[in-house]
């Protein structure tokens, strides 16, 4: 067989299609088999993300409602389970309006491009020892590179909208993300020192005896806070501003794009909790239960905690948020590297 993919999951799909389809050209045979294997894997990821986004969208509304002495979604379906479906149908049925002063070509592309980047990141995150899309010795660096593109795209989303409030809120988001990406990179450097590499599968297997959250609790706390900022989850949701009564860099998107933005928020939370689980909580490792069940349990617990933060915290002002990133988190991330080197590397 000409190609042996690094992912066992894609390799199995590839072998199946390679044996079922026939082309006279060997090049077309290999290319078609690989393309079909990647499509099947992408569909599996899409189903997984859709289930997570739908269920946690409903669960977050119910949880926050109960914490605020409300009932939340109730009428559509058992326990209001169909309320999200009704909202999606309503949003997608509305007209898509592009603002007159916006960049007619670039503005509609930003949000789908942001979503495509987060979906691509999922290809590099291992769910189990065999279920992942792409494996590389520098897969963690590739994920970091893709995440670093988000501030630029958010700035373009606000700038190309033609709305000064959208541009201002995009600048707030960019300032926040840039101030928190440096501690994020420093913590990732400490993790790579512990694992002696940047391969995400190797990072998980290196935690077989002890999670990095236990070995470097300071790095875990810093990474969790910076990941909240990257996901723009409360109290770091600075794209919105109460005094402006707007939705930040999403102010000028129409209903169909707003539906994609809501879906993007939960996709980002899924990606963020997966990264935390893989880098600090041992990924799929755990007794008795299957590997996939363990990583999903960790993702669910982290997501629930993030939801609780949304219900119990208030939005931080930009000056205090930047002060937290530059004055506190960055020195703590440097201290984490020093402690990791002295205790575990040297």
C-alpha cells in the first residue's frame, strides 16, 4: 500500500476504501481512498462537535436559569430539549443582511474562517490512542500557531464591519488575547519540557503515572485562566460591552451568521477543554472505562465548571484584565517554567 497515515483511525478508513474502490491509475486510487478517509473522519468530528454544542447549549441555559431562580427552556420537547433546535431554525430562516459600509467580500468570510481554524485544530487533538486525525512531532506547535491566528481574524471581523463600535470591541478582544497568549506559550513550553517533545499523543502517554496538573499546579491554573481568555468566556467576554449595548465584533452579523457564532462559541469551548484535558489531565487515561469515555468525562467536568463561572462572575474591565495578564499571569508562567526545570528537568 502506497500510503500509511500516521493516524490509526484514518489508516483504517483508508484501508477500507482502498480495498473497495478501483481505479486504473494508482495515483487516483490512492488519492481517492485518502480523500474519502479524511471525509469520513471529518464527518465523525462534525457529529461529535454538533452533539456537544447542542447538549451543552441546552445544559448551560438550564443550569444558569436554576442558579438564578428561573426555569430555563421548558416548553419545546422534554425538559425543553428542542428549544435549541427551534432557535436554530428561526435564526437560519431569517434574511442574511450585509452592512452597507462593510467590506462586502471579506466581512462574510471571517466568521466561517474562524470556525474552520478551530475545526482544523480538532484534527490534531487525540481523543484516544487511535482516534485522531493528524499526528506530528510538532502537533502542539501547530495547534498554537492556529490559535495565534484568531486575534488577527477577530480584528478583521470588527474592522471590516464598517461599524466603529464593532472595531472598538475587536480592539478590546485583540488586546486581551495578545496579553494572555504570552503566558499561554510559556506554560506550553513547560509542558513540552516535561514531555520532552511537542507531540500531543506523547504528552498524554507521559502522564500515565501522574497528571501534569498535579506535578505543575501553578501551570495548570495559569493555563486554565488563559484558555478562558482565549475562548472569550466570562469574565473575559470583553467583545461585549454593557455601556455600548452591543455584541462586540459580532454586532453587525445577521441571524444566520449569529447562529454560526453561537455554534462557534461551544466549538471553542470543546476545543479548549480538550486541550486542557490532553495537556494537564492525562487525556484518555483512566481505569475501567474506555479511553474515549474518560476524555469526554474530563471535558464535561471542565465545561460545567466554565458554565458555573459564567453564572457567578461579572465582566472584568479592560484595564484590570490587562493588568492580570501582564502583571500577574506572565511572571507566574515564568516561575512555573523555572520550578519545572529545577524539580523535573535538571
